[in-house]
């Protein structure tokens, strides 16, 4: 793999990717609401209209660590020849 900003190039022997879900916690309800408004998840989020859904999330997913959720990530695995 060669990128314009890379000082060296890598000739991969194989590549693969692995999808994974990583646990993620919002400290409190305010943090969750700020995130929902900032990233637009769900689209057109409005606390006045969506308060029942927020209440459900807080009731079902609140833990001692905060509001439990997850982040979906893709891990790219590349083995290069040396």
C-alpha cells in the first residue's frame, strides 16, 4: 500500500478486515443527548418529539458506568512482505 504522505511503501501479501462492535458508555443522559443532537442519530432528532425513545434508552441501558451502547468498527489487517 502506498500513500502520497508515506515515506515508504508496503507490498501486502494479504489483506482482510474484521468487523467488530466495541462497548461504549455515555457518562450521563446529558452526554447522550449532546451526541444525538451533534451527529444526527436518529435523523431529525428533536428531544420534544423523541423523549419517549430517550426515556426508553435511559431505562433499558443505564449501568453504573453510564448509558451502554456500542460502536461498530472495521479492523483492517494487512500482512506485508519484508
